[in-house]
């Protein structure tokens, strides 16, 4: 039977790649992509009505207010979109008996642990973004039984503001870059994450799953790798502390995921982050000579 898969947040960085991957993975199904122009998840009535009218079999909710420092400055908006918005999507999914898949984040954890986080570790967010996403997880879990929550981290991809684009842009303008060297995580390519989401759908996975490219690094090491691959080796990279950077939102110093549960359920292990980065930069020819000509939105 032909199913309808609805992606909410379809014009975001992950959403764009996800819609493409779902089309290829499920050619017999209908894939519908909505973003803020089609549905404002902050509005309960609109969300329930529009999703109810479409009657999707699966709702993949990747819409969010993702500006971490913006969330810190405006926690009300963070909760209105990331927590209450998710509640509205979950209520709509419940009403039309759709499976709900919700994208969450490593920022639900405080980073105090020094071993990779497993799904059952207790969240304790340090910032407003993390708190709002954690509340979103709780709504998703309480309202829709048998749903799927996927926690991701350190995303970069073709269609959105991200660390890779930002480093390349800065490197074209400056001779030296200061990059934080006391936060550890796993940079993850949105295409790899999108493929993992489609595999989790194929396996009808339920519950919470951690998904990230393998291996880990600091933002500093990630930045160095980007510059090396782009041929901008002459740009100096200076390691600094999070305290020196002094951003409004506190970030966890350790965000590494244990992704064993994903492997046990599906057999899948995502490739190392360095391999994925190499592939990404080669695919889009992100070099010193070729400015990133992303389409954006
Ligand atoms: N980026 C990361 O490093 C990261 C890490 C871990 C988890 N995640 C999670 O992964 C998911 C995708 O992240 P992303 O980086 O791809 O995000 P993104 O590029 O910011 O995309 C999110 C999309 O949601 C839309 N949106 C915002 N408010 C909305 C509303 N009220 N109603 C409907 N749509 C709305 C945004 O539209 P506008 O652009 O117009 O606001 C945007 O198109 C999110 O759930 C995020 O929390 C991201």
C-alpha cells in the first residue's frame, strides 16, 4: 500500500537532504515536504488541521528554531517552536494515527560524562535550546506511543548555515582563525544522517536512537581538517577555550554518542566523520578557488 511520508522542516539543512533520500529509498511512497510557508507548528489548530487533512502514515518532524544563541536570548520563542510546536505536531500525528519521528540533539546532555552517551542516559541540558528540545522529546514520547526520537549532533550539509561553510568563508577573509578546542563531538553529514533515518524507518525502529558519524574531534581539529581539504593550509588556526569565545549559550564540552543501539537494530554504523567530510567537500568542490555556491533559500 502506498504510504504518505510528511517531512516538516523540509527546507532546512537536514530537511532538504532528507526529502531527496526518502524519495530514493521509498520510490513507491509519496514524500511530502512542508516548511514554515506551508505550516507554522507554533499554531496548534493549523497544525492539527493541515496534518489531519493530509493523513500521513509517517510524520518526520525536523523543524526547529536552531539558532542556539538566539534561543538563549529568546527562550520563549525556543519553547514556542521546539517544545510547544512539537506538541502540536505530536497531537496531529496522534489524531491521524501516524508514526512520529522527532529529531533531537546532543544538547539535551550536559557533557559532564567522559564516555559516549547512551540513549538511556539522563538528559540535563545546559542551555535554552537544549531545554526546549528536551521538552519536545518528552511531548513526543508522552503523546505518541511507539514513536521514534533520533538524537543528532554537529550537523553540516549543503543547504544551511553550518560550521564548514563558516570556516571556509572566514578563511577567505582572514589570515588567522580562532577555534574552540575544548568541546568534543562528532561532526555529522546531513546526507549520512538522512540515510540512517530512512534505514530506521525501514526497520520500523521505535524509541530513542543516537546517530552520528563515527570517531570524534574538537571544533579546532574539525576546522583544521576543513582547511586542509580545501587547500587553505596557509591560514593559521589558533586554539581557544569556550570561555574566550564567550557566546551567550553554554555548550556541553563532551557530546560523543554511543551509536551501538543503531548498529544492533539495523546493522548500520556511520562512516568516520573525516571520510564523510572528505566526500562532502569533494562532491561540492569546496576549495580555496571555488567559493561555496550553495543555493540556500
Ligand atoms: N544543526 C545541527 O547541528 C543540529 C544538531 C542536532 C540536532 N539538530 C536538529 O535537527 C533538526 C534539523 O536541523 P537543521 O540544522 O537542518 O535545522 P534548520 O536548517 O534550521 O531547519 C529547520 C527548519 O524548520 C523551519 N522552521 C522554524 N520554525 C518553524 C515553524 N514554526 N514552523 C515550521 N517550520 C519552522 C525553519 O524555517 P526558517 O529557516 O524559516 O526558520 C527551517 O527551514 C532540528 O530538529 C534540529 O534541532 C540539528
